[in-house]
C-alpha cells in the first residue's frame, strides 16, 4: 500500500506565492513521509534520498517553483514507484 501524501496541498500554494500556507502543508507532508518510512509503507531508496536532499536545498534557497516541480513530478513519481 502506497502512502497517501498531500503533495498537491503544498504545490498549489507554492505556485501561487502563498509560502506560509505551503510551509504548513510541507510540514504535514514531511511528517507523513517520515511516518511512511518508519512504518515501511514507503521504501527508502537512493533516488528518494536525492530527491529529499534537493527539496531541502530548494527550500533553503527560497526557490519555490523548483520546490513545487520537485514535489509534483519527482517525489510523486518516486512514491508511485515509477522513479
């Protein structure tokens, strides 16, 4: 069973410039990813690690559109097992 991650709840506000709303949703997403990894419903892979590192780097730089792209395309594909 794949984890249910609220990726769109982060992506939409990021693309609309609502960083405060996106930050709250990103915190929830991070918690769900951590829980899924701990429970074994999400398998840690080297590619997932690279994606998470890049997500952190984009957030640190304040590169909100790249962060949205990473979440919407890369993370979603990895979670669905297509990565």
